[in-house]
C-alpha cells in the first residue's frame, strides 16, 4: 500500500507542499480556512502527521472515577485524543483527582474535559487552557468550546410544532437547578422556542426529578402518566443516559411511540437507532467539539490576538419516533398499573 506523502495532501487540497508543512506545524501565517481544508484532506487520505509536525505536548484533564468514563466522557475523550494524534501533537492524560498532588509536567496547552475549578488550573498551569462544555475565564487564560444545546433543543421543539404538537414536555432527571446551571443552556433553548411559538407558561411543560440517575421508575411512570392525562403529546428527553429509563416507563404505561406519543431523545450512540421505535434525536457532534478545541488552542498559541470562545451546532437526526399530533378523538390508552 502506497504511503501517503505531504505532496499527495498538497495536490488533493489544492495548495503547495510548503503550505501543508506549515499547517502541520501550526504556523500562524496560515489562515483558519486553509488549515481546516488541509487537515480534512490529510485525515481523509490517512496521512501520518506526527513525524513531520515537530508537535508540542497537550495535556488532557479527565476524571478518575470509572463510573464517569462512559457515554459522553468516553466519546469526547476519544475524539479529543484522536484529533491530537491526527495533528501530530503529543497528548498526555491528566487525572483530575491527581491535580491535588501537583503536576510538574510541561505542556504548551491544556484541554479540560472535566470542568476543573479555575483556581486549580491557574495554580498548576501557566499555559492557555481550553475547556470543553464549561465556562470560560479569559482573565485566567481559560477559553471554552461549548455545544450549542439551546439551538439543538429549539430545533427539536420547532420540529414537533410543525407536526402539530403544542403540549411538549421537557424531561430531565437532573433537576431544574442543574439544568439552569448548565453552560449549554438546553432549558433556556426549550423555553425560548416554546414562547416564540406563542405557548404561554412553558416553565410548566417539564418533568423534573432531583435524584438524577437514582430516580425511581414508578415515580417517572407516574409523572409521564400525569403529563399525558393533561394533554401532553410529545416528550423531549435531554440526556442520553436517561433514554432507557424513559423508554421503560413508556413501555410499562403501554404508550406506543409514535402512535400515542412522540418522543425526541438525546442521541445514545449504538442504542437510539435500535430501540423498538428508532428515536429521533439531538446529536452531539463530538468530532467538531474536539476539532474546534484544538483549533482554538492552536490559535491562542500561534497568534497575537485573543480569539473568541466557540459554539458547535447540535443537529437533529430524524427517525421514526415522531409523528403528527394524535387527533382529539384518537384512543390513547394508559392501561399501566402505576399508582
């Protein structure tokens, strides 16, 4: 098999071989648009950028608790490490809990995946830090790349509205206080989209619990049953980890998806598309989060101006779990035995 060279990348990207070399070495003279184009071509062709990069070290702060290394964190960690390798840089994992013991290693930049407290980061690292799905603090050299969950949830609401649904319920097992604190603002996106559609008091269109993953299944069933009796015809479940709990509740209540109720979940990779009714979902673009984080860190390190924080668009993936709002005279039986 032919080994891909910088010349091959240059020909495919429509630029000079010198430009390819400068992109790989994060030369500040290369525009962001050119860098993105060359990197995309290099990835597609399978070009090994590590040996030619003169790459610098990037610390990646992750959690230590094995219960957290799943779902979202597993996906974003894998995407970030892959992006670092593809750019020819040198990644090194930093366990968040080990920061209390100090960190003497040298990095040119840090990617924080665990929303580490600012004071810990500032005391240990005198380098630029990019936080993924967290709050920026430019005074302390901390930038952020966040998923625009608000727009993703708004897209889900608008999609259901076009299908005639008016009583749409926001389902979160993380509690309203946690929702209000989230930098991705998915609750705000829901409220704004509902108000824009002329729906009054959207704050009441929610199913919240405060015990997160320990929510009792019967409590969830009762809450969904109550919502449906009040006229709810669609649910938006905003956490992939809660998808199976909500699905089990619907099954127990004998609510057919989408005949009796439409539902939009957050994408649960390897699950959402294979449920008995494949779910329409809001998608987290992990690859784009990782790419934007590395672009931002590179820009901070190689240019004199201070760049802005970045948002990555969340997307809607339509499957079969959404339908037109049931007609008023259609049967919507609730034969489950939940009290």
